[in-house]
C-alpha cells in the first residue's frame, strides 16, 4: 500500500526535498576548524526479495489462489550532518496478487536534539511501544494485517505513520509524546485479498460487493492522533530491573468497526489509558499490561458502535535450554456496558461475548551457529474456540542470502470469531532475500 501525495504528507515532502541537499553538502564541511569528529557521509544498503504464498484452503469468494506473489527491492539511506540525522527506506515492488507495481515509503525521517535531554524525530516512521509479543494493548500505532496474514516479513506488521515524536529524558522518568497530524488507520482486512465474516449479512463476504470503503476522519487538527508514554526503571516489586510505563492515547479505533447514520463503516473516536511492567522473574522475564479503551461515542446502547473495554495481558519468557526459548502470554478482554448492548442489539446471535480470553505461545530454536532458526507462534482462544498458528523456519546461507519458509494457519468452530473467519485464508509461503 503506497504513500499517496496528499496533504497528509506535507511534513514528509519537506524532508524529502531537503534530503538531497544534505547528501551533497558533506564535502563543504570536510575540514573542521575546531578539530571535532562528526559523522558525515551517506550509508546505503537494502535488499531484493522474491516471495510467494499459496492458499491451503479454497476460498470461493476470492479469485486468486495466491496469498502472496511479489518481487520487492528495498533501498535504505542514512546520513549525518553534524547533529542532524536523516534516514529513508523505500520499497519498489511488483505485486502478482493485485497485479501492479507500487512504491512503498517505509521511512523518511529527520532526527535532532533540541536540548541535551530533548530529542525530536519527525517524518514518516514506524512507532511502537508496550510489552506484548504480537499483542497490542497500549500500542495504538498503525498495523498492517494484510501483510501479516499473507506471509510478508514480520517487519511489515507495524505500519509507518507521518508523525512528530518528542522525547524528554529525566533522572527518574522519561516522556515520549507523538503527534500524528492526520489519522492513520490499520491496513485492515477489507475483502480484497482475504474474505471476512460480516455480522450484518451473517455470511462471509469479499470484494467487490463486500469491500469495506470506510468514511475517513477529516484532516483537521482535532482529528489528529495524540499518544504519550511516561516510562522508567525502578525498584518496584523489590527488583531494581523493573521497567514501568504509563500510556495515553486520543484518536480513533484503528479499524472501521462502527456504522454511521449513512450506513457506512467509520472509525469511531477512542481515548485510552494504560500501564505496563516488565521485570525479571525466576530465570526469565515477566511482563504485564493493562489498558482502558473509552469508546467516546457510545454508552453501550448503540450496537453499531464498539463498546468501551478493559484489556489485560500478562506473559513470561525463558530460555529452557541453550538456544531454545519459550514465551507464553494470557490476554483478557472485557466489554463494558454489556447489559446495555444486550438490551439494544435485538438479540443478535452474533453479539460478541462479554469476556474474551486468548493464549499465545512462542517457541524458538537456533542451530548451526545461529544460521538456522525454527519459530512457532500460536494464538488460541478458549472462549471463541478458534486458533491461528504461525510456523516458520529461516536458513541463512551467508551474510547476504537467506530463505524463509512458513505458514499462516487459521481455524475455529464458528465463522464469526476473529480467527475462525479466516480459515479459508490459510496459506504457506516462501521468501528468498539477498541483502546488500
């Protein structure tokens, strides 16, 4: 999904326009009269990758049997001009599923320091925080679920945003503040590459008739996104290595899960508050996270708008034997104002459960001097009775060439559950990458 030249990229365009001037200005500053050593010049690298993914189930609503078919070339550049760092990442790729060529801007960033303890990072960038492993509570930055489900590298799950991030560092705590001037949604399942279950029709649907074309928030200051994190390291729980964080967000639900008065999907307003801890436990690392989602437009009585929620996560990771690591997580989601929802949804048989539980497991093993990596990640919900398995094996032939084989396997007892609806999207994939 490439970046389009619209007003939302005003900041990005400014950076790109000044980028060449900084690249070629290095020679002008080759002699430092004060004898200070500063980073100069430009580092360029990237990769070329070919990838293919094939469905292991037949989805009659989607014409293409392939979930992934592309050749991708990445160019990354980085340069320093004194205290200013400029960096960019761009992909040029041919997509055999969508049958076209596209340019995907991954990063175009300027970084500098305002003071000794205040840094600024501005431009098109990937942002992330929180403690979860593939579970996101307080991390409300954009995600790309189409890439994740189709077999692209895990890097592409976290989508970039055009944002300004200001970080201030103190003796006892640090603060991150992120402003995204124009709301940036997830790249959600819209019915184009994968079909999905529609509770409005009670059936599985896909494009063209089932394609989701949401009503986007207007590009105004009041509809921008504001995210904040206060974090540090303390002696909490009797341990000096305990990492803690507090979070806040004001924006919109990242997927169009509301229906407006025009009977169109839209991104309903959302605010959230949360907290997390990470610390050593026994021979491993434990973490826990809590988030309160306040669905601004709803008190529970409108079934066309998502209810407010409480989300909770706890997890543990430990190396069982050398090279073999196990991580487990428990996730709990509670819908608030559930009685009001039940009283106003007409007795819908597709009403979500008041409580949803989810377990995850990651098992990874490295062999052959870390050139061979086996990884298995599973989601399983005992309440929804559905699952999602992500096995993969990666072999590194040398520092430049590696091959990854893997799969995305979905299933469940009911089509309306989160993972159950994607059973026909199950696929196996292969990626061959040459880095330079």
